[in-house]
C-alpha cells in the first residue's frame, strides 16, 4: 500500500503535537543563512525546573516558546549539509550539548528538512 502525501503529512502533524521531555543540555534555533548557503544552529543553555519548563540559567525565568527572546547562544554550528552539521555537533563537540536521544533524532530530522529547503530554495520553519 502506497501512502499519500496527505496521509504522511497527517501522521507528521499528529506526532508534532505529542509531549516531549526537554533536554537539560539546552535547545537549538535552526535557520538557513541564504547569503552563505548554510544551515546554522544556535545552541542555548537552559535548566529544567520542577514543572518541566526550560528556564534561563541567568534569570531563572521560563523561556517562552513563542515571541522573541534576547539571549546569546553558547555556540553556533554551521554546515552545508545535514550530515556536515550533525558531524560537528555530535562527533566533534566535547562535551556534546545534546543529552537526550530523542532530541538528537529530532535535530537530525530538522537538519534534513533544512537541507532540503536550502537545496530547493524553499523557506524553512523549524518544527
């Protein structure tokens, strides 16, 4: 049985709404640098409070999911392909800022999506 694009999209949307535990190692903002033709990922530290919320280590306040947050990244990763940025992040950075396997899998998927958008000259919005 062949799946249609509509079916695959529905599965993906449903899974995007599931609960996830946040990574104590921090979070990433992934975006395309069209001037340099690169995928970039800014890494930010956080801590997880007793409610399961990601909080800013400097202020102790929860980090909002929507809206602009003015924070300095701890590192910025860049690559021309998903594989290149994954090698930098997971194989060449010690200690690795990703502490959860589900977070690593998510980042790999997002880097693949970002690479596809870069190659096809389409907009990329991080899930």
